[in-house]
C-alpha cells in the first residue's frame, strides 16, 4: 500500500542497502561470541579438543592453534573488539540508509498530498475539516516516516536473526538450542495478539488528535472575535472536551503498551533463566562446555530482545496502517478533471443559459461533514441557489450583479471559474461551453477579488505580484494606484516591502480589499471580477477606485457584485437577482423607472444617505 502512495525506486534501493548492511552487521556480531567461546574452551580451560564443538576447533585452528592462542590471549580479545566495532559500523550504515529512505519517502508523500489537495474539487474543501487535513499531512506522515526509519529494517533484523541464530546455536549444542527457543513462539504469538488488540485504539487516538488540532486552528484564526466577545472561558471549555478525549484514548493506548512490555519482559527473562539454569546443569554433568554456554547465551540475547521488540514493531505497524488508511482517504478522492481544451485567448463574451445549481448538504439538512471513508453518508441537495439564470455579457462590458444575500451572486462567479459545474444549463465563454475547457487554462484569463480577500504573510509587493509573477515594479505601482492603495502603501515605513501578518491581519479590512484589487488588476485579465470587493472601503475611496476602473473598463470585461447602489450605478447594465432568478435586467436609469427590487433599494439607500447627511449638519445655536 505504501509503495502505491509514494513509489520511488531509489528509496527501495536504499532499503536494500540497509538490509545488506544489517546482514553484515549480524554476521560479524555472531563471530565475536564464537571466538570468545573457543578461547574459553580451548585456550583458557582444560577442555579436550575432541569435546569442543567443531566450529570452535576450526576457529582456534584459524587463529594458530590452542597453544598459540593460549600464549597470545590478546589476539582473541582484539579480534572480538574489532569484529564488534566493524559490526557497529555496519549497524550505523544500516540506520543511515534507512533514515535517508524514510525521509525521502516522507518528503515525496507530503509533496504528493499537498499537490493533490490543490487539485481536489471545491465541494471536498467545503466539507473538509482543515485541522484534520493538517493533522493527516503532518502527524500521520511523521508516523509513517518513523515506522519506515526504525521498524521496517527491524523486521528484517528479526527475520535474519531467527533464520541464522538457530543454525549457529545448533552447531554449538542442540540441547541448549531447544531450551533457547522454548518461549520464542509464545513471545511472537503474544505480540501478534497485542497488535490485533490495539490497532483500533491507534485510529481512535489519531482521530482524537485531529479534533484537537481543528479546535486549536479554528480558535487561532478567530482569536480577535474570541477576544472581542470575551469568549475565552467558552473557548477553554470547548477545547477541554476533545482534549480530554485525546488524553483518555492516549492513556488507554499507554495502558495496553504497559501490559505488553511487562509481560514480554517477564517472558524474556524467564527464557534467559531457563537457558542459564539448564546450561549450568549440563556443564556440571559434563554434557556441554562453559564456552558453549557463553556463546549460546550471547546469541540468545542477540535474538531474544529484537524478537521481544516484535510487539513494538507490530504496534508501530498498527499506527502506520491507520495513518496510511487516513492518507489513502485523501488520495482516493478524485481530482478535478484536468481534461479539456486549452484556452489561449479570451475576448470576454460570457453567456449564462438557464443555469441551475444547488449546494450539497448532509441528509439531516446541515452542511455535509467531511467524507472520511466509503461508508460516509451520501450528501443530499440543498434548495437551489440558482434557478434557470440566463443573461449575456458582451466583451469589454461592465455588468453589475445586485441582490439580497443568498440570491446567488457569488455562486454565479464560482460557476464561471469552474470551482463548481452547473447541474443544469450551461455557461459559455466566447461561445465555448466552459465544461469543455481546461480549468487551469480558463482561470488564467480571470482576475478575481473574492468577498473575503486572502493575503499571505509576505510583503505587500509579493502579495500584489502574486497576480502576475513577471510584473515589474512600475506595473505593481500602477495597479496599486488603480486600487487607490498606492498612497497608503508608500506611507508605511517599509513601503511596498512592508511585511503583513498572517491573512493580512495587520491591515484594515479596506486596505486588504484594495491590495487584493491591485493583485487582480496587475494580472491584466480578460475578465475582472469584483465580488463585493468594495464593501469595506469608504465612499470617497470607492469613488476613486470606480473612476480608475472606468478609465480601464474597455480593456476588459468587468463583473461587479455589490450591495451599495453607488458601486453598481456606473455599470453598463445591472442584473438583479432574487431567490436564484433574474428578476430585473437593464441600465441604472432604466431600472430606476421600473417598479421592483432595484427601485426599492435605491429609495431606501437614498433616504438613509439623506438622513445621515442631515444628522451631521451643524445645528443653529439656540438663542
């Protein structure tokens, strides 16, 4: 499953190198106790050569015979030290190669997840929990990295040790070998049972951690609202519940791990005790040698503790399996189709033909929760946001969309950008149905300022240049002048190099909107879309921006969404939406003559403005 998520042949070869280094380290590790056993039996002891194991006699012969080894005991000691040192060197190489492979896989996996999230449909992001996605792309990937770095090679270590240690011990003494493997089977069986028992607990811990991350992220994003409404105590209480749940599931997991470690420690100590007591009895009877018992105990300890770690390995594999499943849930979501005809040029003629659209909702009528698996409930359709909307925008024309909240204005823009596709009817750009056009290519011809402009924690120059990476400073300054923000920026100490906070928090709402407008203008798009982009600016600044855009209006098609009629009055035509339908369509002057929503709004806003003007006029002094 992992190789399907993050395939990379170079990483596999690194793991092969790690396993090869492990084999060499283990082989050298076996030689050291065998030399010690031969030295004890044939050099230091009075053991007859015929009673020593064959492998010990061969080692002594290679070292020059018993007499030579007895006269130069330092030879055996130096060889054991050298073998141990070289074995440690290969063990280091094993860990280094495994770390390189695991870090490379984690890097590739994060890159793939990040790229995949950029291409997922907007409907998925509408329902997804951002905090949970962050936790999956960080904590879950780290769990996989740690398992690959430590446990994958350890699995190979256990298998190699078991496959080689038993033959080595059989060469030394079959009876002691039988004693040595008595409890290895129960240790492995207990580890497997433990793995099956705790696997679901790891998923609960991961999900609980994701909920904690979501609450923290949401709170930090809305920290100003929390403070403005003095909701700190409420937020503390809201955080306490998922945090307590995370603690409880973590404690449960720790309790299960403690049971495993204590029980496996007891079994391992019992296994060593059996071999020690049984070996001493055999030595006393003369059925084996002290050197053989020394070698058997050394090899047993080399095998026993890694096998005991099998439970830890299975534990980490359980965590990794859960993490892989959670990442698979993201990667299995189909990306927005990249197929479609490229759009090399856009003149700006836009036609909406009987467009129908409804947002998805959960079966209970609430916004749908993130789909996290195949068993997630199917989303139902909410009441239609658009119901047969039809109108045409000519190239270079400025059209304003007006209507109450929920009338479908922003939804039209989302459909035009192919963030969603219509469920009925069609949208044509220059006579071509946009569903047949490649999304990314289409969007390069649009400059958009959304209702909630998003700015990055970068300099103002970098934020504006996001509209077009190749824009020169003079073009950035001109776009800022069009957005009536140039004087504001130059008033900062660092000017265009002023670093703004996360999401532009150090700027006012109007400043953020104007910087976003400059970012869209510097793109010099064929179609400029302002989605309620002047709501946070004062009337004087609004007039300046509108006048600057009017001078550039014939260079591009412009769509303006606004609630203030002063913003839309300059448009060539105004489309009035209500309940997802086009109720009125015409110029400002024409709509003022027609009874309907536009006329009512104009009278209300004019009356409010007159009342406000009267209220601020100086009153005559009382005699």
